[in-house]
C-alpha cells in the first residue's frame, strides 16, 4: 500500500512556478514526487510554458477524487493554462480524465518522463498518449538529480511490481518490476554525495524486488553493500518501504555491519492475521513478520520499525482485527501508516464481502490510537539519549531511526549534529544541539 519511501502517507504537493511557467501538482507517494522532478526537467527541456501538470495517484478512490477536484479548480482559476494529467490514475483510467473538458492532454506513466513528451509539436498525436504499461521493459533508468530537499536526496532504483495483492491497483499503473542497473545507481549516489548530501534514500514501488530482472539476479542487499563500499563519503543511506517477505541475507549483513545504513525499516505488513494476509495474497504470515523484526533487532538493537496496516479489509472479523491490533505491540512498531480499506474497482478485494463503513472507520481509529501509544513509548525511550540528527529545516531534524527531533541550538540545514534528548511532545522528541 505504501510503495515507497519512509514517509509513505498520501500527500498532495503543489509546486508553483513563476507566472507563465509550469506548475506541478503531485498526489501520493515519494516516488511520484521524485518523478515530478523528472517531469519538471522534461517540461523545461521541451519548452512547455503556462501549464499545470497533475501527477496523479490511484492508491485509493479518495486520491482519484481529489485529483479530479483539483483539476476542475485549476481550470476555473487558470482559464488560459494548459492542463496535463499523468501518473497512476491517468495510466489506469485515461478515458475518464480525457472526458473532462478541463483537461488538454493525458500522458501515461511511461510517457511522462520521455524526452519531447511536452513539446508543442506533438499535439497532433491526440489528447491521450498512454501505452500498455505492462509492455514497458526499460529499467527505472531516468536517474537524475531529482527530489532533493536541502537535507537529503532520493534515487529511484526500481519501478513497477510483479505481485498482485488483492487490494492493490498499483501494478496496473506502474507495470511489472524494472530495476536500474547497479552501476548507474552507484554513480548517481556518488554524484549526490559529492554535492554534499549527507543522506540518500533508495526508493521505488517494490524496492526489495530490485535486481530480479537484471543479469545474475542480484539482490537489494548486494546493491546496498556495493553503494556502501564504493561511496565511502556518504554518511547515511536509507531504504524506503520494504516487503517483509524479501529481506535477503546480504541486506541483513549490511544492517549488522555498517552503521551508515540507517536503522529504520518501514515494513509493508498490511495485516496481523493469517487469514486476512492470505486473502490479501500477501507472501508472509504473522509469524514471519515477528521473526523478521526479532532477527533484525538481534543484529541491530537500535533499529526502529514502521508499518503500513489496513483496517477493515473485506471479511475481517473482530477477532481478526484484534490480531492486527496486537501486532503493533508484539512487534514493537514505532511508526504506523493506517489505511481504512477502500475498494478499488478492478481488484479482487473489491468483489469480496465488504464491511460497513462505520466499522472500517472505527477500526482505523483504534489502530491509529494504538499507533499513537506505540509512538509515545518509542519517544519515551529516547529521553536522555544523544541522537545524531540530520537537519531538515531550522529547528527540525531526523534521527537515524527516523525519529523527528525538535531542537534548540545552531546546526546548518543538511548537516548532521549530535543532539541531547530532554523530552518529547507525543509526536517528536525535544533536544538541544551539543557543541562539536
């Protein structure tokens, strides 16, 4: 459900350009945000001006609804601008967006990053340019200096997904799994480290499947080990969301042996009940998840775990939900992304017996409450410790285990500084910068 970086939650980001420029509105995950930077570069190269590009998400019906609403509003407020729609929702249902009077052009996920996609001369090709995403075979190779905030940079190492979870529409928007070659990834990370970035995040739709389509079928752990070995100047390497079913021995070894691989894993768990996991067509069981967190903690005691969990999946009984609720404490999860189940047309789960919306809302609220309690426990354990904080903006940093830090004292944005934790406010720790 999360399909990407640690933040994971659905978001809408509107990056405005100067008058007559290109505004980009991004829905959904960090991977989409990364690709919006690719779009920005392509649009500039193609000479696009006075336009608004909507990079859509399809993970929930609400995401699609919000995109359509935003498109209508943008047309009302910018009657002379060209409106272009792309992203997962556009890939999955291009006709629905093409039918909107407000929309001038619909581009597929493969097309949105291609050179010339935004050139005026291609208007003769029609309003819809969306190919069969399942036919795309290129690697996730448009590695650019994209999605850099002032503190960290992101590198897309993989795109697409070969799995077919019953609740998920994303493979039909992203296609099958495609990996960027290890050499290209290492070179990109090396460039970013040379530019002064202290942290790089490896991101994708299903990051742990990286390498399965490459010669010799290398593993994500082998890629991580190669980056750590060949880019010694990079202080911090972080992984986006990973599948609990696919942590390989090399990745475990990197966690155990190299402190530069950050001790935070965001797990795509989705549920804590075996029957629901089977009906979701997940590839792990409850015991597998508990075994994994125990094994990682054994080699990396300072690790923290986050997880995606779905509340109110079809056929979920109160007893089944209780198993998911209990998993939060049993696995000592610290950061939760809770998704109330939302049926996506075209998925098997949408055809299963559905729960009533009030039941789903209630269970999501109880799961979020458990997540808040888990976060409070995690924050309490940090009090009195000295954390290494990557400064994201003035007064705010991120610890190695992804704990947010509100700090006093002086530390430059993008730098790493030791910080002594004096308390917490329920959502982040309070700390003071220590003199170097």
